[in-house]
C-alpha cells in the first residue's frame, strides 16, 4: 500500500463532479487544496455515467475529473459504483432485485437496489470493478479504493426473497450436511417445524407468529456471508489490477445487518461514515428524549466514540472517517444545525480515537434529488458554509499520528446482537442499548476503550467488559477463562444465554461459562416502565429498571463466589444480583448507577485510574496526547480551568 | 366419559417428551407424580414426528412416552396435532395456506399455518385424527383429548384469501338464497355496492375506505362456522374411536375470532389457557398504564376471573385450565416474574371459579426455538423453578369439587362484539373494555357472576347485566322481556344498535327493545380524552368519559319509565343518561363510578348483598366455601383481619 | 346557467331516496320544503341502481324520485355516480382498479375504487354521464350537476400501479421530449438514477429509501392531470346535453392529491364538504391536543374558514357547501356531538365567507352500511335531530347575498405543498400547518382573507402573504415583484427553495426571488421538540420552535434591506431572522407570536385596521355586514357586550 505515512491528521472531502458543470471542476480542486485537504473521494454513485448502456463505457468525464484533482496536487479515492446499479441493469435483469421483509420487490428509484446473493448481479459487479480497475488501477493520483457504499444501509443486507431465497437452502446444506442435523440444531421439533428436505426452507418472514431464533440466526449468517463474498470478489480484482493502492469500505453507524469482523477481513483499513446529530436522532435506542434534546447540536460523545472504537477494533488499526457531517443532515426526523465548534470537535475526537483521515461529506451541497436539504462545505450558491469556516481554522499539527493504547476492552459480537434482539423479552432494552450503557459508564469514568471481538487477542488489557455476550461456545469460554488469568473481567446480563445454533444450553445458562462465573442463572425479570426492584451492595443501594436477573452461587467454585449485590424486595428478594468470582464479575441487573459503581471498583482492582467526569466532559488519549472535550452547550469547570462550550484542548499526557 | 369424579381440585402439566432425550421420560413422569399431578398433556405439536412423510407413521416414540407416563400412575391427555401441519404438507399442498388481512400468504415457520376452509387441509386433519384415535383411542392411560390448540390464536380464525375466499360465496348463497336478499340485508345500495352474483363477493379486506359492517359480520360468521365444522370433524372421529374419553379444546384469552358458544357445542367440557401477566400486558384494552404496573406481577383479578366465568358459561359446566402460567411468559412486550404466591393464588382462583383441573404450562422450560424465554415448572437445567415450589406447598383438599352458583348473570355475544368493534366511534372504548367495566364493578361489589349467552336459560338469576348487546333480534328481545319478569335487568350503552344483518333498526335504536327499556335512543356522544360531561342522579353526580348516550322516555311505557340520571351541561343537558323502567335499567354513559353506583342499587333491589371491596381484594365462592383473595403487593385490612400480600384463604360460607 | 339569483343564503340537503322505501319519498320532499330548503342533491352513489347490468338501464325509480322532489317545489342537484363503479364493472374490467402505495390492488367493497388514468374506466364514465344527461339534462327540476364525489378522498387521487403506471411514461415523454431532458430536470445523476428510455420509469413507490422529489413531483402532476381530464370529459357531456344547468364538484377538506386550481377550471362554481369536528380531529396537522379538546364540539373557526376562503379563491366566486355536517360524523377517532348552536354558527360562517347555498349532509341518518353512526337532519327513527331544530330556527334574511371583499391575499400553491411535504426536514411542520399558522394569525387580527394562487391577479390587495411558496419560477417571481409595487408582501420560511422541476436553484435559495427579498438564504435549522432559539426585534423578543432560517442581506439591494429580527444565541446568533426590503418582508423563523407581531405591523403599514381578537372570537364580513362569532363554550366579553357561547350576531359594517 503506497499510502504515505502522515505525521498528523489529514483531511479529505467527498465530491461528485458529475453533479456540477465540468467548468467548475478545476476551480473546485484548487479551492479544496487551498483548504488544506489531501484526498478527494469520487465516483461513488456514477455507474450510469460510466456505462450508460450495457457494455458501452464512457470514461472521458472521469479521466478529466481525476486529472483536475491531480493537477491541484490532490489524491483520489475511487469507489466501485455498485451501490447504484443503472436502470438498464435493473430492468434487463430483474432477478437482481432485492425483496423486503414484507415479501415485496424493492424498486429502482433510490439506491442499494440489489440482492447480494444474485449471481447475475455478482457478474455485473465484477465486470464494472474490473473495468474501473483496468483504467485507473495504476493511475498515479489514485491513492486507493472504497468498495460500494455503506453495505446494509436502509436495511439492505438481507433480501427476503428472490436470489437470496433461492440460495439459502444451499447455504444451509453446506453448513449442516443433513436436514436431520439442521432440525436438531434449530430444535425444529418444537412446533413440528422439522424439514424433510433443504428445498422446503425459506427466509423466516411473513410468519404467523414468532420466528424460531435459530432459523433467523442462520438466515442472518447467510446474508452476512453474502456481503462478505460480494466484497471479496471486488477486492480480489482491485488487488490484481491496482497494486499498491489501499482498499477500504465505509461502514455505517450501528449497522447490524452483517458481521463487520468478517466483512472487514481483507481490507487495508476500515472507514466509517460519521453523522453525529442524525445518529442521535435516528439510530439511538439508548438515552432519553431529554438527552437527545441536550445533545441535539453535537450528538452524544459516547455514541460517536463508540463507533470510532468499534471500527478501529475491526482490524486493530487506525481508521478513516470516510464521510464526516459538516453541517445539517437531511434524513432524521429533525436535522438541527450543528453547534458552533461542533465540526472541529468531531474532527478532533475522530483523531483522538484513531482516525488518520477525516473526509467531509460533501464538497458542495447537492442542488438535485434526495439530498438537497443536506449540507456541504459549500452552500448551494458555492459560498463557504459554517463547516468550511471551522475547518479552515483548524491546526492539524496538534493531532499527531500514533497509537491509541487502551487498557480496557469491551467485547462485541454480531451473532449475540442478533440473538438478543430477536427475543428482547423487555421491550425497553436491546443489545446496542445494553452495550452502550456499559461503554458510556467506562467513558464517563475517563477510560479509553477498545471494542473488540470476544475471540480476538485479549492480552494486554487490564479490564475486559462483556456487556451482552449472548452467544457462547466452548472455545470462546476457554479463551475468556484464559483472559481472566491476567485481567479483571465483567459480564452483563444475558451472558451465554445461547449456544452456537441459538438454543439454550441443556444444563441451563450460562452453560459453558458457569465455571468462570462461579454461579448459575436462577431467574430473569423483565420490568415494564414504572416497575423497578432494588439492589443493595456493600456500600450502596440503587433501583434497577427493565432487567433483573439473579444467580445461584456455584458451591463448586473453588476460590469462592460471592454475592456482591443482592435484591431487596420483589420476587428475587435475597438473591444475588451481582456475583464476584475471583477476577470475574457478572452484573445481572440493569442500572446505570450500578454499572458505574461496579466498573469503578473493577477499574481500581485492575490498577487503572478512574475519574468520574462531569456530564458532557470527555477525555481521549492518543500518541501521548490527551484530548479534553466539552460537549456541553455551556462552559464547564474541569481540572481547575473553564472549558468553553463545545470545545476541546490537546494536552500532553 | 370415564373421567373419575374427583373430590377436589386436580393438577396436571403440559409436557413435550419430544423436546428432551428419551432417557429423561420415565424420570420426569416419576417427578410429576411425586409433585401430586394427575394428568399429563402431550403430543400437541408433534405431527411431523408422528408422520415424518406423507402416509408414513412413526408411533414408537409416542407409545413409549405414554407408557412411561402410565407407568408412573398418571393419565394422559392427547392432542390432535393439527395446529402445526408439517413442512411436507404445506409444501405439497400450498392451497392449505392462510392469507393475512394484507392479502399475503402466511408462511410456514411457526404454527397455525392453515386455512380452516381448505378441503385439502380438512382431509389431512381427519386422517391424522383417525390415525391417532385408532392407535390410542382405547388406551387405558388416555383420559381424553384436546382438539388442535388455541383456535384463532395469532389472528388465525380468519383467512382473507385462498380457500376461504373461494368458499365464502357459497356460504353466502346458502345463507341468503338470492343475491338480491343479500344486497338488501347488507344495505348494499348505500355506495352502489350491490352484487349481481355471489361469485363477485370477496373477503372484505384491502378496501379503499371503511368496510360495510354487514359484509364484515357475515365474513366473521363464515370464518366462525369453519372453525366449528373443522372441530366437529375431529370430534366425530374421536367419539367413534375413543369411546368414554372426554374431548375438549383449550380456548384463548379474549380470543374474538369465532363464536365460542358455537364452537364449544359437542365438547365434554371447556378448557382455556390462563396467562395472567401476559394477558394484562398484551391483551388488555381496559385499564390504565398505572393499573398494568400495579398488577404486573399477578395480572388483574377481574381480568382473569372474567375468562374463567366466560368459559364456564359456554357449556354451564366446570372447566379445565389446560395451560396455567407458572413463571414468566415470553410473548408480551414485558414479561415480569410473577410475585411470590401468584401461582398459588391463580390456582386457588381457578378452582373457586369452577375449574376442576389446573394444568401448568409447562414441565421443563424449552431449550429450543420460539419459547426459550418462557418458564416451566423446571428450569432449563431441570432444577425446580419458583412455580414448582409453590405448587408443592399447595393443599388441594381445601379446594373441594362442587358448583359455582352465581345469582348474577352477565350477557355476552360474539356477534355483538364484532359489530361494536368495527365501528367504535370512540377510539378509547371497545366491546371487551365496556363489558369488563361492568364485570369488574360487579366483582368489586363482591358478586359471583355467570357470563352467559343472551339466548341461554336466564331463570334463576336475580340480576342480569347486558353491558354491550349491540345485536338484537326479536326472539332475543322476547327472551329478555321474559327474564325481566323475575329478575332485575341492566343494559349498557349501544344496546340493540344493530339488527341481525348489522343494519340499524328502521325505527331507530333500540328497535325491538324499546318496549322493555321504556325509552328510545336520542343521541350518542363520543368524548375524546380530556372531554367529559357530567351526570346527576338522585344522590350523587359524576363525570362521564368516552361515551355518553341519552334517551327519550317512551310515553307508552305503562308502568312509568324514569330518568334516574340526567346530563348536566354539554349538548345533552337535561336529557336522560340512565333510565329505569320497572325491573329494567339502561345506563347510557360510560363512567366506572356511575356503573358501580347503579349496579349497587340494582343488587340491593334484587335482594343480593353487595359489599364494596377494597382495591385488589376479591371474594369467590364455590361448593360452600369462600375464597378470600388479596391481589395487592401490600397487606390489606379486610373483615377484621390482615390479608398478606398476594395470598388467599378459604373459609366456609 | 339558469340558477336563480337569490337575495340571501339558500339551504339544501343531500338525500338518498334509494336508501328508504319509495313510499317515504313524497313525504320527505314535503318535509324538506317545509323546513325551508331549496335544493335536494341526489343520485350520488346510485350507479348500480341506474345500470344494474352493463348496458341495462333502470330509470323509473330516479324519474319518480325527481318527480316527488319537483312536486314539492324543490329543485334537484344530480350527481354523476362515478365515485362508485358497480360490482359488474369492477369484476368485468379489473384493469380499472387502482393500486395503493404498497403496490396492492385496492378492492371493491367501499367507494372510489377506480384509477383515473384507466381508458376503460374513462369510457364507462363518459357513457353513464351521457345516459344521465340525456335523460335528465333538460328536466325542469334539475338545477345543476355535481361531478363524481370528493375527488381524491381516501388517498385515491393517485394510483401507484395498473393503468396509472402504464400511462406515466407517456405523460413524461410528452412533458420532456427526451429522456436526457428528464434526467437533467430530475437530477438523476445524483444516485445513478438516469433512465435510458421512458418505459423504464415507474411510479415512485416501494423504493429502498427516500424518493427523488423531482420524480415525485412529476408523478403528482401526472395524477392531478388525470383528475382534471377525467372531470373535463364529464363536464363536456353535461355542457352539451344539459344546457343552462350549473356544473360543480364537491371538494374535500385539506385534500392534497391534485391541483384544485386546475381541476376547478371549467366548473360554474366550486363546492366543498364541510365537517368541522371531524376536520379538527382527523385532518389537523396544526394545533395541540389541548386545542382539539377545546374546540372538539365546534371545530376550530380558522380551520373551517380557511377552507371557505380557499375554495372561494379557486374561481374567485361565491361557493356552495355541498355537504354540511349537522350532527356527529362517524369517521374520526372521536366523533362528539356538536355544541348547541354549532350548526347555526357553521351556517352563518359559511355565508359570511361567500357561500350561497349550504346543503346539509344528510336528510335521514342511514340505517345501513358504513355510515350508520353518522347523523342526518332526521334520526334513524325519522324524528328531527338536533341539527334540524337549529336550522328551523334560522332566519335566512339576515344573510344577504353579495361579495366578500378582502384586502389581504394569502398565496397557496399545490406544487409547493407537494415539494414541502416530501422533505419536511422537521417532522413537526408541514405545508398546511405553516400556511394555516399565517392564516390564523391574520384571522386573529380581524382580517378577511382571500386565499389565491400566486399567479392570479393580485391587484386590489393591500397585503399579500405567501406563507410557504416553496416552488418558484421566473414568471412567478416577476409577477410578485410587480405586486410588491402596490402592496405590502410577506413571505414565510422555505420560500423559493425549489425550481419548476423540484431542484434547488443553482445560485442558492431563494434563486429568482433574491432581488425582491433583498437577501439570500444563509442557513436553515430544524428544531426538535424541546429545542428552541430566540429572536429579538425592535420592540420585542420571542422563542422560535421547529424551524429557523437566517439570511444574508444583499448589498446590491438598492433601497436597503434591513434585518428586523435577529437570532440571539444558537448557531445562527446575530443572523437575520426577519428581513424587510422595501414593501417586502421575509420571516424565517416559526413562531406564532413572531408571525402575529410582524403581520400586525404589516397590516398597519398597508393601511389596514388590525385588532387583536379574544381567543375564539372571530369577525367575518360580507355584503356590508359583519358576522361576529363566539366559538368558545363560554361567554366572552367583546366590544362592550357579552357574546353567548357558540353564537353569532350580524351587524352592519
Ligand atoms: Zn453516505
Ligand atoms: Zn399455548
Ligand atoms: Zn361526502
């Protein structure tokens, strides 16, 4: 990969030359250079212009666009345009169309209208990738590639009919060998759901009542595998024809339609698209309406940094923000203007969490189609918008390159997410909400956090937190037991509720994890709004909402399991709510206060310094520097000085 | 029927041997016997195991399961497995599939995926029933049969296409003879909806705007008839091949998809499935969020006993609870743990309302598929769960067999329900909500209540309450007039709003009931939340919400109709809100306070003793005993003693 | 048109002889005459009775119905019955069926089940119109015609498949000539949405994500054109065969499915259907729940008069209310009884806003089908209902004919509505809500208002208010500039955000309007509930919710643009929120207080007298009279006297 090693943060922008007259291109490039940008991402949705009719290619415009950018001293990130198949493709090959959960074909007219499993679409995907790579793969100005755009966005990772429905039985047969093995793995005896042959099996939609979670889990795995292999085909072509260039993909906020750990494999680094205000308004399953209002103009710091830390953890490498909000977005129910200083703060935060390049979306606000209400660095009238002004004032030297070295790991797994959310049992919780609760508690205690897969290398961490590892397998349990030798480990509720096929362990929860936890699940309690139970620990008590599970201590636990918190009152009166067993603690009750309190103790036990930060104040560390952030709209007193509203400072550690 | 007459309540459990390894079966049966159970219900969803391929039967496993149960001294309730057609059936005969209200096929993958009207499915239903009955019909251990499971559950009583759509015209032709008669009955002239031939008529879904209630009423009747005849076919085979065994069906909470009075005919007794916490969270159209929170861990006593009294009234016989919640359920938005004592309280209440056998759902919590989060008497790890412990402590001798002898009848009719709910006119009310309001008032006044069909024998009752008899026919009116000779009768709002075909009486409401009520409807008023009107009676006044109708006294009413309550203020100022005409009272306004007040007076007039019970305290009487119940989470002072939280006591009358 | 010029308001009623036995007809007509009615509207939904089988006509019943009405000295309004095609038509020609937005056929069984674009349906529409017109076109009793009924009601203006889908490409080809021109107009390069041929283009439904607003705009125009030409075919036949009779159509409350200005062309006058309580409960996107409760029994005065003024403005002529609520309706979630006096108040208000004939809906409450819960002047039992009594007491002489002469014009445009609402950007606002906010402010300041199309003659107005003219074209801008020479002009937010094809002006908003406004758009801010910003003006400050846009003054504005209000705090701190440029003011912030304050100043500047009326008090002027109205349920002191609850008085100006 010929990507130059930069000494500090670099900036970039997403541009769409095809949206403006050609006579603006050279001028735009010069302005972009003058603003201090290094890269321009282009060609993301331009298939119809590259290939206006099947097999007829038109490259002149793109040759010119790249030339203009190169002439200004900028480098290009090219995208494979497969997120937007042209009308001729969709109409000629309707078998490439995806189906929605309601069983309907999803129509041409916006974007992402294809089924990852379609062999016909795969062929077109490979063809256009090859054409682009042949023409531009060795172009000097081309720094690297983005595959497609935002896999899974708009609920497109899964197609519930068509090509996916046709391919699903074969995938199952490859996994299970015999339909008897599948019936056993899925527990199909339950409601006489046994299959007699693989070709009887369809995607699990349009059912009369609840879905078998095992059926769903395998359909989600199948869909995830399709995303993975779809991208692998493009990556292979780019490796062949564009040597020395990086290949990345721009992942989306809280996208849950595929296993990002699998799909990221084979990329040079991971990118993601960071829209802090829309994220809070649209994706949030965590936080109250009041919190949404409080952080409406900045987004919530932990919500954003959660993504940075998650994507940095996919390949354990620095990342890019491939699309960075720099003004209002257009796709949430409400789309406020960012606060003064927010674009600078987002950029600084991105750096501190391991971002090497921040690429703003987009250069000039679009004057046509779906996103005319979305902002760019330039307004529709080409005057610099608020974000442009903020970027211009930014000193990039203060953001040196280097490593983020967290001592705390938070474990995350997409299969656990799928199993958790298909059977929430308490409507007010979800996998993401529970996971973010633990993450936010750690951030509020001043910690840097790596979000990593449970099966990854966990050495080097002093504290390992597993908020919602619903799916447990023996190998994973062994790996965690090994990790607990040298680190403190904390589990959240619903740990190890499910086996690899989505069933419950025959010996009850937490199955293979029982030895490590020194306890077994007794009961779980789902609390409607208004209903709470109380827990009491050594030095404090608090109320628990939404979820409360209890444990029976394992008498066989050699070094002594201990009920640290117990329920007082309610059906689980006197039962253990938090159990400590050596280095390992399991928290069974949902309470932000309880989580913070237990984690503060565990940090201390792990030899890490914990500090309860003021609301909206956050610390992030990278390359020997600490980024002190104030996300509040008001000034805040912190560490002997006053932090201005929506601001940051960089200090040496 | 060779069912032994027991001197007191018997217990049972639902078990699924096919969900666990065969080596557990004998052991489970011994444990079940040791717990004091008498019956084990099995084979409910096991079609695919009995007949893995069309026409290939495998009985060995079921032979063994029954043998193990019999060997432990227990008796078996067998189910026809038609709630879960196997995959081979659905895929080979797709014409058996049901259609949803949106016009889509409802897919294989959960349960109840069949259309009651399908002649092909009927053939399979008869065949598997015959096979089972031939093999086990005379087995000594087999006490009786359950048909299918929970008819109508998951909105499956009606199929809006396919076989049902094909059969509907023929049903209509049989009912009306000529399309002219149908057009007149339905009032099709209204919007030029006249049909020229029966084959033009479809189920009333996917319409542009509101449905003709007459069209809907007949489609619902048609669907109900299909459920009835579907079951009759099974019952006939069981009668033939399994003499001396009972046949029952397990009906569902608040299921409204068919006429239970019709479908219960031909059964030996009625069963139902009692899930108190899920019922309150999921099915409730009555009661505030606060009430749901208050009773989250027990369910609401009146909500539960309403079902007991309703199902006991179908055949005027003691009933079974075929599935009794004994821990958390899994299918409501929130699924709390039951309070300590709740399982005992539910069991005692069931007995007091006429239940002879309570069968807990289920033995061991399922380790697979849709219901892994649902509890059983054993946990996943086979340890006894909370419900098991409560049952073990229960003294069954305190629950003697015998009759429930209520002096108050509450009239209920499914056709009235259908007509009411298709045109609610005030979004906050429904047939069930209005009906339960009257029922709960009676229970809060300490009354035992029979819920019976308006056309049934009403002699023997001192007070007859008809909360929402929307549909009135001359024969029914005459029957009620006769009943009013010897009893007090109270009607609620919307009485006799509709004729047999769903039209309005040509002489206005209440049509043929005008003589009995001594009044005619003047106006009805629909009150949005926040809007109320006031009524004033002889000794008190109160606010009315949601619904307020007024009456014009009939000058022809010989013995003098009287406006007992009048509206004060609002558009109906000065008009009668409650009219008394001899023994008969009609309440036109919706107010829990007003209903309670009027009913208290009527109880007194009927010579019945009324007592205003404390919140959450209830009395139920059977066989010379009174069950005093405290449903509160707190102790309550009552009748000179303190009732413990969630508890009961049995006293002699 | 042989419509007699009446000296004062006339009354009428909608009747459906086919809903009652023939022996009631003559009697009803005599009663109608006795009540003081002049016209009876009939035959609206009677196609199946006129033509029971294709080509077989039965006129005897209608001959008789008309004869009975004529014999009583009343005149008839006949309707073409095309809102309800008979079953034989729908079943024989299923290609006439409409499709819903979800892609499903909308079924027979209620009304409006046809696709305006269907050539087959057009043929039947012309045929039945011709048949009726030939038979009754010259009948002496026939005063005029209503085409169809309530075009667009129940979301029927647009069909998303079938005949409409087939016709859409041809309409586009006629508009754009080449697919390249369409691609450019729609900005299809945006997401590779370019079409290669017209036949690839479908209605914009079932998309994966947001629709291209240009695609939507043209589909809406296409649908609107179909409504227009559908009616024109009927009108042409009626003109030919029924000379001297009027032709009108009864439009619906807040119907947005077609361009009413276009569809009204060619009618003699405009009618509309006025349901004040249902309108407030069901259609309102403006006003809080508290306001809905406060006005539940009368509807909101401004909501109703908005419709009067809108429909009067379609042809700049007096109108009819073709259906006037006279008791409860049946189609809203809640359907309260109107307050005492409401029917009189609605009638008086209708007159004062330019209505010449008020036709109550309906004579006798229907005893069958969808609307049995709806009121009429007679109850089901034929006794006079509350509305009947009110009408009987009404002195029509106090309502003289004559002109409404408003000095204030409010500009309204359906294309702006479509573009605004497809990209609301702030979920709490809409085109109607924003427009009604300005209208209500003017009414609360005592103004009479003409609602007119922006391209219509604007001379004669002293103040012109354009609340939400989203779509701007050069000709319109020039017309408004001319109008600003002799009048004060006020624009609201989002003015001129879009060009004729739905794109954004290449030189930014407000494009061609920049000269007139003396400013350009800087930013717009979308405020979630709970988030507000503050504006400060010369003499007062207030909070702004939901929407806040700011401007850059145009230095080229010769006579000096001035920031009248500025934002204080928030991201637009210090920027202009209201700009005045000569006669022209633009208000960028949404605040009822701000709007009222600015408009009060503009009225004064325009030489008009403004008076801040008490809540619920309204003034309306016609023919030298002023109608003073109290819409409150309480008495109100006004102008030295006490206005009774829900009452009016007529005074000389
Ligand atoms: Zn993007
Ligand atoms: Zn069940
Ligand atoms: Zn109408």
